[in-house]
């Protein structure tokens, strides 16, 4: 994409499995992310969905270079992050920030809110002196927290307030991209709505690009411009959020969408949910061909031969050999 701010090219993140005490040897490999091609546009919200263990969080940490890539490239505005040194990545992190799933675990319990928000400003030399206090005050107001709370510790806040603090910390350096790894899954439903609305407002107001990782497809549809569906380390469907969720084409996406609950009791009783057989295959030993074929109700022999690439299908891209047949 010409307007892409972030580009992932054949990104692979594999973890070696070793055995032995004195003489360790590799006996296998966990293919957590296995050949992902993805682009993030400027000002876009890209939703990333899939079952637990499909590689969503590993992909997020790979983009951040918290986990090294096994192969492929992560390119931010023309700069290959996989080739950056530690010092170079320190500079890059001003433009690339992350919000983690558990707000309490991601905040230092020994640091006040002021210390947590001031730390990135001081480390990167953005502010000093009274400017730091002014910037921290501005950040707290931006995320809907009263500045008078800046001397309190994380344990004195609710889960939703902690996540607001984590978002404020991510905004401290005025980044261009934020990766939110299931930022609302640990929160109550009413608080989830507040955090989602806050993220949506920040994207519009600050011109941010956002990678939003979640399990709940209804949440993803609400906030995302495009959706990427991930299965066993690969992208199997990618396109506009409304098209992918309202009219899914890949059998796996259809199964995920069929599990979305509805508010209408009559519709809930009459809807047909697609129940997939078995469990997801192990990333240590993925099946040959399409990784989804052992659970796919439409699988044929040709599905066991080679993994299908993402191919255009209307407004989206889908990885399915039987595309158009089912």
C-alpha cells in the first residue's frame, strides 16, 4: 500500500524447543507467527482476531520488536525495524507504543501515576522541569482522569482507571502507532464501552493508527476499519470490518461470527451456530496444506496439499482453496 505507515512482509516468529540439561539440543519449533503479510494505513484502525493461541499477541510483540523475528521484515515508514540496533529501537519507540491486556501488570506498583507518565518524557528528553508536570496533567485530562490523582499508586485505582493510565503512558511521546493487545478483555462490560470510545476519540483527534487485538468480534466491528482473521500463525481473511463480519467467506471466519451473541432472544434461539470439531492443531507440528482443514466442514483432499495464499475476493482477501465453491 502506498499510504501504509507499517508494513509486514512474510513475518515469521518461531521459538525453538530444547531438551537436555548440560548438552541442550533443539528438538522442535513452535511456529507462533508463520508468514504474515499485513499493512496498516495512516489513521486506520486494524482489528486482529482469532482464537487463543493463534499468534495475535506474539505478532504484536514482534511488531514492537519485543520478540525478535525469525524471518521477514517489519517496516515503519520505510525503516526496517528487524535490522535496528537496541539504541535505534529506543528512538523508534517514540513512534510505536503498546497497551497491554492487564493494566495492573503493565504498571509498576512502586511508581505513582506521575512517575509512570513522566518516565518516558524524561528518558527521551521530551520535557524537563515544570514542562513535565504540565504534560502529565495534559495526558491525564486527555484520558479522562483528574490531575489531582497523579500522586496515587496503581492499586488505588479501578481496572478501567488503570487502563486509562496505561493509555496515557502510551500517548506520552505522541506516537504514530499504538498496538492495543486486548485492552478491554479484563474489564467490565460498561467500562469496556468507555475505553473503546476513548480509543476511537483519540484515533480521530490525534490521527493515530491503531492495531486492535481482541476476541470479541462485535467489539472489533465497532472500532475497526479493517479486520484481519488469524489462524495458527497465518492470516486467513482480511478486509473491511463490516464486510468480513457481516458476510464472512472463510469457513473459520464463519464459525467465529456464528458465535457472536445477539441481544434479541428470539434471534438467539433460532440462529445456527457453527461448532468446529476438535481443537486447533499444535503450532509445533502444524498439518500440511491448509492448517484449518482438520476442523473444516468443507475440507477436501486438495486442502491437505498446500496452504492457499490470500487472494482477492471482492472487497477483501481470503485464503481458501474452495473459495467460491462453499
